């Protein structure tokens, strides 16, 4: 037997092979069959060639990918992997060979639609895909925001606006030990929050060979199961630790007859690496990009002549894989082979990035709650803002030891709040999601796997309090605004799709955000520095106010802003033109697609909101549509893996027209899970490869 492919009722692939290498090859083949167009998009994105496929709208990303040297870093990391861990390197090669075999036979309709053909994957391509997926994950552009808002409002404004930023991915995760379950065995559950894409960013898959048998959520284009997996005897899951592990340096650059030099912390000028690359743009002229790398790292913005607006600035990015030539792929095979929590723990010692909080449990009662990943030791200033490359004291001097913590009352909850990773980060998510999950878990002594979807889909919005408190204190309102006030105060604070009260609250909240953004004290910050377009979401004023609204409404002295008057004006504005329907009428899914959707199907209305456990993020003040949300949900039952469940926003297949392209969406919308099936006798055999 080389490899066999089976499918369950949801079209989820179940693969069986004689060796780990043959299984990796089969995983590559089936991923290419199911996600050919997605793999092509990811390959181009990782290489900084997206504009040749998708046009000028993605040119800013390609510039960043080229200037940050993502593909070159992936090549370096793979070369180091071949040297230090040849078994894993060979396993990755098998995967890419399978991808190329699958792409050669694919008939994905997007290629016919665009007149294109899939390109070839190299052994380092999965590493490049991983790096491109996570390079903005830690939110290093937030350092530019802190500098920007400090320049306008002073250093105290940094804490006022500190919250989960617009580009940061998050997750909910909780671990319930056996002492708190009906079976006496642990449950691991949660949902990763990412930008919702179609096809999805996670692939449900089952990988089985004599060495291991694992179900989990894979990243298309990357072998194995990294983030969420269940081997039958041990299960693990992750959330974003919100750690800070990337640094920005302000560089002083000058041109010489031989190239470019950068001023170092020793007070002397050092030769910087420099070359030019050409980015091909579909239907437009090609664009040249200058690639410069100093001793700190690649220059991602500006150059010897400064930024595009003439500001004398250049920024270099220092990130761990560029320094160490290690992306942590050495952890992937040991994770698949894990039998106990101790095995997961040892595997995670090799983890690099992104930096995660990991929760794991095994069938013998073992539990794990730790941070995994590589965070450099350096000056505090490095973590807060761009630091001057020409001044000493900003170098990296080692690596932090990842923290570990225990459980509280048999439970561990992580939702990007301050927790185990607090010493490693700067900004964390508000505590609302974590507090709500903990409160719900405390409400019952014993839990089952079947109980968990009720937590996944909880819609209580604790962050509504400060705004509603100001609404309560208002008087002298017009009759319409007074009626709206009473309606808001009677609302149950649940962001349900069918709730008219939630729609009214969201309308008032959005109006408050716009009024604050227009205030003379804040409005000047609406003009961001001339950094590349791909970094601008972190510098946009309205989303920053939206996500920091609680702080702004509770601060003692918010720069002379009369918050009560802002809320009054918003209430009157909405009362004059109130929302006609429910929250779900405007809070609709807005998935990213590389090509426009031609199906004509309307996007569904959603429950939830940014600070709900059901985290479907709108951008108050700009749009009620949700581009971010649960990219998957999972429940891993350690008593019996067959009682586990999972779901993705769309379906297992990335092929439009497939019966499994969107068949899980009703489950996802309704808070239900598809059953995890691992018995091959209950599956339908598809191929013998």
C-alpha cells in the first residue's frame, strides 16, 4: 500500500499510508486536488508575485514580501532544516512532490476562468507559505501606531488606545480537566479567529500510518497538523500569545558609489546588502523594487531618500527566522507522533513562530498550559516603538524561556488576554471573552463535549457597559432619542443576529466612534505617515477608536472631549434615522476571495461581535460587515475521540460547485459541529494512489 484516500459525509479527506513520507505525499496530493487555486494564491503570496496573478491591488503586499525577504528566509530555513533535521526536510519534500503531482492533474475552474496554469512548488515553498501567513501575525506595525499617536497626543495616549489591533489574529481556547467533566477525561475546545477566506485558512484532515493516527486542522500548503490536533491519546490546541517578537529599527542610510551604507550602533557606516527585483503586474507595467538589508534586518519601508512623502526615514524589520534560519518545522513530525502531554511539550520546545499559548491533555490525565515560541531578550524600548539603529543598547541578547502555568479550579482559559505570555507582550486583548468563558464554565460542575458549542456561540457583550452607562445619564433628549435610550437600556446586551436591540446599539456605537474621530483633539491623527499601504490598517484612526472605545469612554481626562455630548449627538443622529431591522441585517459575513464570487448567493447575517466569545468582528464607525471571525471550531474529547467535533465556515472543498464547497456553513452559522470520524470502515474510499 502506498496511500489511500477516503472521505466522510462532509468530504473531509482521511488518508492512510505505510510510512510518514508516503502520507505526506498523499496529503500534498489531496490538498492540491481540493485547494488547487488556494495553493496557487498562497504560493504567489509567499513569493511576492501576487500582482502577476491578481493585479495592482495586491502590489503593496508584494513589495513587503520582497523587501522583507520572505522567500529568501524560507530558502535559508529549509537549507538549515536539511542540515540539522534531514528527516523532516525529506518529509517536507514528499509533501511538495505530492502538491506538484496533484496540481498537474487538477481541473480547478479558476484556472480556466483566468487562463492561467498552476506553477511549481519548491521544497521551501511550504516554509514560505507559513512565514507569509504569520509575518503580520504579531502586529509589529502597532509600533508605528504608538509612535504616531504619541506624536499627536503624547505618550499617555498609547495606553488609552491599547487593545487588540485591527490586523491581529486571536482565538478562544479552553481546557477542562477530567475532574470537571462527566467522563473523568479532559476536553480541549476553542476557535481560532482569523480573516475569513474562501476557501478557508484551515483544512480538516485525518492522517494515518503505522507511526501515528491524527485528526486536526492543517494549514493548506503546509504538511502535517500544527495548531489543532488529536492523536487519540493526546490533543492540543493554540491561541495567539500576543507576544512581541519582531523589532523595527529606524535606519540612517546613504548611497555611495558602491551601493548603500547604514549607520551602525558603533558610530560607523557599514555596507548594506542591496539589489533590485522586478514585480510583474497583471495588465500593467512591471514595477522595480529596491531590496536593502542592514545588519539589523531587511528594510521594509523607506530608503536612503526616505519615505514616499519625503520624510527622512527608513525602517528595517528584525524577525527571528531571519536571524536563526529556523521556522520551527522540526516540531511538526514530533507533534504527529505524540502519545502523551510530555511528547507535545518536548515537540513545542522546537517551536519558533508564531508565538502561541498551548493547551494540551492526554488520556492518562496529563495537562499542559504553556507558551511556545521564540521571543528575543532586548531593551523594553524595542517592544514599544521603532528604535534608532545607530544607538547602542537595542541588540538582541538571547531568548526568553517560555512561561508555563497551571489550571484554576480544573480549568484553563485563554482568549488573548493577559495571562501566561504577559511578560512577553505589550498589548493584549480585552479580558471580556476570557472572563465570559470562565464564568460560563464556573456555572456548571461537570461538562461534556456536547456542551461546548454553547460556549462557542455565546453573544454577551460585556464591553457595552461604558457606552450604556453614559446613555443612562443623559437627559434633555428629544422624544425619539429618549425612546431610543429606553430601548437600549432594556436590551439584554446579546449581539444576536435576530436582535433589533443589538442593531440599535451597534448604530449608536458607530455614530459615537465617528463623532470622536471628528473631534479636534483626535482628528489630526487621522492623517497617517506615508508608510506602505499594507501597513496602513494599523494606522487608521477610526478602527483604533472603535477598538479602544471602552478606554476612551472611561478615561478621566480624554483630551478635553465631552464624551457625554458625543454620545448625545450619536443618540440623536440614530434616532433621526434608526436601523430598520436586526443586527444580522447589516452584520454580514465578508470573506476574502482572490477572485470575485459569481454564485450570486448573499452572504449570511451573523451573531456575535468583536468582544463576544462568538467573535465576529465588525469595525464600528466604518462597517458592520465582518471580515474576521471563527476560522474553525473544534472540541477534542479525551474520553473518546469519536465524540469530538469540528466545523469550518464554508466546507472541506475549495472547488466552486463541489457539494462540499459550502456545506458546513449551516452548521457554522448554527453553532453545530460535524462529528469527527476516524474509523476507516465508516468512510468512502476515493482513491488508491
